C-alpha cells in the first residue's frame, strides 16, 4: 500500500473523530505539535527503529503527550504504533493538515518570484486567482525567491502551477523557433 493511502486513512480517521466531537481546532493544534516533533532527527530515528517494541513506543508517546494531547489523539497514535505505521507519522500529520485546511476553506499557495516582492503585490496576485475562483478566500501564502526566473512569477496551488515567468516564456519561444515553420516538409 502506498504511503499516501496509509497517511490518508489514519488522518481521515482522526479528522472524522475530531469533527464529530467538535474538537477539530484542539486536535489540529495537537497534530501540529506532533508534526514539529517529527522534524527532530532523533525522534524520527526512534519512530523508524525496529528494535524498539510497540509497548515501549506507546509508553514514550504517553509520557511525551501527557497533559498535551487529547484521548482521541493518543488512541489514534496507539493504533498507528500497533499497526507498525509510526514511521509514517509525519505524512499522517501533513495529510491531517490538508484535510483541516480543506474543511476550513483555506488554500495553500507558494509564490516564487525572481526578486523579493512586497505583501501588496503578492496580495494583488492572489486576489486575481481568488477572483477566478482558483483559490479560496483565505490563503496561506509562502513567498520564495528564485533568480533563475529572470522576472515574473510562478504560483503553485492545489496541485497546479501557473508559470508567468520570463524564463518560461523564453523557453516557449525557443521551442517555437526550433520547429522552423519556414522549411517546407518534403
């Protein structure tokens, strides 16, 4: 089974429990805390270790999350550990965050430009995509700089890419010129 399917199943399960018990905000905060823990290299090694037993891992989670996580989150983690899926915890957290953002109608976007731009220009670009109903009214925007673009911008959102960079346009022109439309095909 693929990592995406595994992560989605556990994340969807926790998400459904959180929604049904009106604890979505609280559990989302707990999942973000778990995600931060998973970025620690020692913790990732602990999760991946086949030598450490299920009981020991469950006890470690219980002591780490004591008074910090709800019973629903702890039970979900125990199930994940029982099924030996703890090495996918970061993926499960990421998938839960995606489910949360979708439910809250929040889009995630990454804007890459050749030079650093101000918030006003970034917001006007985002507003154009919102007007075309390609982005939700609320957007979590990450800005990046890549000088190789030479100018313009690239916007990544919802598994889509809108490339309005100079580098892309130059590449398209090179492709057109390489076709050499003026030589007759014999």
